């Protein structure tokens, strides 16, 4: 899993990087809707992949985000 | 003939006697008047006196204060019960209302303004146009404001000609290698120099002159870092213009610049009431900006308190201030400085009351808009329904209202009570002839 992505999740959802697995659901990591939207902003600027609120909220698992990087 | 002359002579003698008695009554009245004033002064002193006795005894209808008032005063006053003294004191202190009353035209204007403010808030201001960070299924019934949409429809690229001329060191959109949380969508909120307020100007000038960048991280930590743009002497001289020019270059970009003072919200790490997921006030304010609540929407909302101020000030000037000044110019008002001061103070108080109630109505309507949007949509959409400029003006006018409400009214009370006392003495003197009626029930003379 991409290290930067893991750090992003950990910073925005206030969880430990070790708890973040590919199969983890964002809800189980404690992510709230507004935190996902904010995280998507930094995701776009970090990885240069266009995002918006609806697209961000449609991706429920960590693996969904990882797929965008590949 | 002799009988008529005798009767005339007798009447003249009676007149002399009556005139003498009138003089005695007037003298007696003046003495009583002085004694009542002394008594009121003594009662006032009593109420503030530290040595006030715990018990006040009264027998029959006489007032006897245990050794406080002299027997001469209480005897001279005759019948004056304690309850009457209390009533007199109440009349004395309540002779001036807190605010001059509104008439029907004032009330009509306030009600009309309230209605118009409500319509404008819902239709013209509404919600800010959505950015791509607003979910489509957010819900809510309050529409995007027509005025806000019109203002934000004028959009320029972030890379415009003015931004190339007015380059500033606090414009980094990301801070790689840090946990600051900067990205192109929030960096103008997190850097203090972008705030269109005196605070923003101070930090902006400081950053331009030092070649640094001041701000707050996404977690609320204040920082100052040096940047790649070193300070130059020319830039220092032109710093205010550079700052203004840079803000002007950013204001019409898709994200715009934050509302005045919004940068300060980023240090408020206090849980926002009712916010989901333990969001703080800083988080809510940041989401508001990221979802479209920028300086342009703030200006659209400022239209409502601005119009209220213009309309009420104009109305008040035409109806009250100008006629009062005209009377002074024509010397219609007496040269009594105290009365002139009091009238000006009351006109000012009347205007303060009108402004307070108008802004209270507009703020209450905005509270309703927030509640409606919150009930039908989500929390952050309700937050975007707040008309920040309206609440700011409401706060200012509330403070002014309260300061006037609890002003020192001693001078006004003294003048008003003097007028009441003078009027009552006139009434007594007018009634005097009838008090001395002879058996035929007609007054012996007229004043």
C-alpha cells in the first residue's frame, strides 16, 4: 500500500497507520463524511488526481482509493 | 345708594382680607414645597445610607422614622404615610422611559424592513454557489442566493496578470514534508495574509517584509516560516499595495478569499455545538470556506444589514434629526442647554432602538433560515446559511442598545421631575379660588 496514502488516512482520520489495511472500511477507521471530503482535497493535490465530494464519498474502502493510484 | 356704597366698601374690606389669606396660603405652600423637597432628599439619602435603621415604625397615618427625620419635618408634613413616600420615589425614578416610544410609522417601517430582510436573506443571499466539495445529496430547501450567484459568476483564473505582478511570499498552496494540511483549496484560509481584514493586513505586511509566511495548520498550530521569496527593499516600500493587489487577484478565483476574520477561526479548536464527528469551530469554518462561503458571499450577505442601516438612518434623519436641528437653527427650542442635550440624547436613543430591533428581526429570520436548512439538509449546509455580516451588525447594535438602556438618567429625571412639580403647583394654584368658595359656591375671584 502506498505510504503517502496511509499517512494521509492516518492524519485525517486520527487513526494509527498500523490499523489501516487495504480491506479496511473508512467508516471502521472512524472517518466522518466531512473528513473524507477534506482528505480528498489533499489527495488530489498530493497525487494530482482530480476529485470531488461525490467521488470521494462513493469510495468506502481503502482499496478503492489505492486503485486510483494504479 | 348708601346701601350699595356700604356693600361695596364691605366687599373691598373682604377682598383685602382674602388677599392677605392668599398670601399666607402661598407662603405656607412654599414652605410645604421646600419641606417636601427636603423629605424626598432625605428619603433618597436613606435608601443609600449605610446606617439605615432596620425598623421603620409608623403610628396612625403619621410617618416616624426612628430618629432619622426631625420631628419638625414630620409634624410639618402632616399626613404622609410610608407607602406614599415609596410611591413618590417610584414616580421620581420612573419619570423617564428607557427609550422614547415608537409611533405607528416607526413600527410600520420596522415590520416592513423585517419582511424585506427575510425575503432578501432567503432569495438574494441564500446559500453560496456550491463548489465541487459539496455532496450532491446534501439536501436542504434553501436555494442558492441570486445575488451571491451573480457576484460569483464573475470568475478569473488563479494565474491572472495581477497575481503575476503582486507576488507575495505567503501564497504557498502546499507545504510538502509537513503535516500542516495545506492544499490549493484551503491555503488562503490557513495563511493569515490572505485575510481581508486589519489582522490580515498586519500579517500580510509582516510576511512581505520578512519574506516569510504566517498561518495556522489544519490542527490549529500557529506558525511562521521563511520562504523562497526573499524580502526586497522595493517590495517593502510597496508592501501595502502588493498586499491589496494580491487579494484583488485572488478574490474572483474559483475558491476566492476567506471572509474577513475567518483566518482566526482556525485557532478555535472548540467543539462546535451539534457538529457531527466532534468537528470543532475551526473545522466547520474551514468546510464552510471550502464549500463556497468566501468573501464574495460575505459581501452578498452584507447587503441586508447595509440596507437596514441606510434606510433607518435616512428615515430617522428626515423625521427626527433634521426637524430638531431646524428648530435649533430657528431658536425655537429654548436656550436651556440641559433640555437641548436631553432632546438630542433621546433622538439618538430612539434611532439606536430602531436599529437594534431591525437587526434583531433580520438576525432572527437568519436563525430561522439556518434552522430550516439544518432540518432539511445536513449540518454544514446549515452552517453555510449563516449570514455572518448580519450577526456581526446585530452584536454591535445590541451593545449600543444596552449602553443606552443603562445610561445615567439623573439629568433627564431632574428636568422631567422639575416640570412635573411645576405643573402640579400650577394645578394647585388654579384650584385655589374654588377651595375658598363662599356659600354661593362661586369663586370669590379668578386668577
